[in-house]
């Protein structure tokens, strides 16, 4: 094998980037009460005999689907004649990794789209234990960010140890065992050059856009080869789905159309990249190839900026309708792209879930964030989606500079303007503001405006501090009446209205427990009603 691609990491004692949303779901013994868990809980007399196993399975569940970043690298390498395989999620308890190691890959490639520094450290140590001679390459957005932080390491706030020690090239405890880091914004050419060198038996230590361990005695940890920005086109990197082995596919498949972002939200550290997007012809060629596998039930367009205008929404939906694909689809979408016409087309083209990063229900906070949208437009967009019974995921950030108790209440008021409908749900995600290096708000010019201090989720500014946010988020979770939290429930025998009613009853119980007392009469009554509902439909 030429290359083994590793897209993510999971271990029971490691918290990584997939666990970043404060969780106000109904739980018992730390187990989110999805419908299967509710069924078993009531069947067994309101107890779990295997709580530890269930907690493990719930934490492991997000890692089952193949990451698009891994598919992208597999497609790149195989299209250029290299033999490659994917270990989607490195798990030290999973023997499959040992079977793949036994094939003695020339190179192991780690993508950092879904791996943080500690995850990479663990994966590299495991690879080196079993494959001491294999060339290890690490690339992706976290390596790129590490390079940019290295460039800024002597600037205000970047010299903070809490910042330096979370990036590859500035940490006081470097990761040993990596042969090359690809730090370009894209890096495909650097990776192909690496693979060509390895195939011919030479060491690829001097390729542009790579960093390698510095020679002994140089006084440096890393040597950065020449930075020569690579050209990039999403069309040029279309996935050849007809060649993808069926074992790499699942009922829900990730699908990427754009790279970069034309917007400049001040909290975001990904807004610096120029937007590249696939043409409609390439998109639909890929979808036609994907449909031939007869295994995909839903396509997940993972890009924030795919459906970026009403015109693009309409063009895509009309073509999707004409093709009569056998799968539904879900996507991120901007509220400004939603009109009554586009919402109707989204529904008729079999869209099943639209994901909106609304961030706040306060116009002042949106202005502070640099969001180019309005709460009034949010109201119209949500109304159009709900009238067409389109499910949504809506996410909000709490604690951004300028946030106060009054602006939090404005977000609650916005949420409660969205009336509950019997066959439609709005899944609610609540995030604590994170002061991220490389975001505009991290820089001194904006910090000084707000008296902002700190980094990541430990900060304070003139209107709020990070230790206050949990209370405000809890307030939102208790007060938002028409939204539900997402338990990733599997397909159910219930009809749509029965399922939505069950979701709402479950979250009514969760809110009652948050309000307290957890053993009070309201909570006992809701537990009884939930058990009656579960027994009527499932037991």
C-alpha cells in the first residue's frame, strides 16, 4: 500500500473538536435519551443495566461516517495512480487499525480537519509504535493555522502560553515522529510530490510548503521549506464517486462543493480564504455517480457557502428535481438565501434539513459580529421554512462582546416567535463564544474596543465574562419553547406528527428538570407521560 489516510481520532478519555456544544438534552446517568435509549430504559423498569457501554456508544456515534477530508485525499491519490486506503477514525481499541498497519504503507497521512493537537500526538505515537519506518505526513487546516500562528508568535496575545501550546509549531511540547507537515492552504501538490518521492525511494524532505524537523545543532525545532502558494480549483478535485469502494459509503454521505468564505464574521478564524466552488455541471456529475451505488439515502452538503444566494438555491433545486435522485439531502444555508420561492423549491427537491448559523437574535450583537444579515430577515426566512415543513438546525453563540442579559432575552424572544408546528422541528444548538486565534476579534484593534482579555473559552470584556455564559445558555435552554435538542434519533415507526410530539414531550421534561426541582411533581408527571407514550408506540 502506498498510503493510509487517517481522518479522525477517538478514544474514550479524549475530548476533541466534535464535542463543542453545551448539552442541555435529557440525560440519565450521562446517557442522552434518544428514542432507542428511552425504549430500553422504560422496558427495564427505568434503569440501565449497561450505562457505561451506552455512554461509550453515544460518544462513539459521530465518528462512524467517513469524513469528506479523508475521501478527498483518497480520491486525489488513487486518481494519480497510488494505492490508498482509509482508516476513518483512529481508535486505540479498534483492531482494524492493526490490520491496515500490517499492509506496511509507505506513508501514513493525517488530516487535521477533525483532529486537534492532542489527537495527532496520540495517533502519531501509535503509528510509530507499530510502523517505525513509515513516513508520516500531517496536513489540513490545523497545520495551516499552526503555521500562521508561528508567523505571529511574537505579536500581542499570540505569545500567550495558552495559545502557543495548542499549535504544532509553537508548543513547548512538540509532537515527535512526524516526518513532514504540509502547511499550505491546500497542499495537494505537496502531498503528490511526497508520494512520488517515496515511490522512487527518495526522501521528500525539501518540498515546498512543507515543514520538517530541523537538523540537530541548528537551534531550531522546525525547518520551513519555501512557501509557494498552490493553485486550487474545486472542479479539478471533484470526487470520482463511481470508483469509491462501497465499504467507504454509508446511508448518509458528506459532499463538499465550496472552499473558503467571502464573508468576514469577526469571531471566525476561517474567513480569510478566497471562495472556490464547483460548477453545477460538476456537482450533478458527482451526484449521478453517487446514485449508481444504490446505498446512499441522504447527501450532506457540508459547506457553509454552497447555497449562498436565492438564485443559486433555485438553480440547484430545479436541477435536482429534474434528475429525480433516489436520496434526500441536507445542507448549510444562509438566511438571506431563503425566500418563499426558494423555500418551496427546497421542499419539493427533497431537502430534509437546513442548517443555519444565525448566531444571535439581537441585531446589535449581529452588528458587533460583522454579520451581514438582520433579525427581521431571520424571522422571514424561518417563517418560509416552517410553512413548508422543512426541519432546521439553528445555532447561536453567546457571550460575544456586547452581549448582555438584554441581548440574550432578545434571542429568546426571537426563538419564541417561531411557532411550533405539528410536523416540523427546529433543532437548537447553543455555543459559548470562543476567542479564537486568527479571528478578527482576537486582534488588538478589536480587543481594545471591547476591553477584551483572554483566549478560547476563558475571557472577559466590558459587558460579560466567560463564567457568566453557562447561566445565560441554561436560561435559553429553559425558555425556548418551540425548539428541540437533537438526539440524532434513528428512523422510527411513528408518523411525522407522532414523532414531533414525542420530541417535544421529551424536551418539556428536560426543561422541567433544568428548572427544578428534579424530583418535583411536574417532573414526575412528565416522566409518566413520556413512559406512557413510549409504551404505546414501542412496547
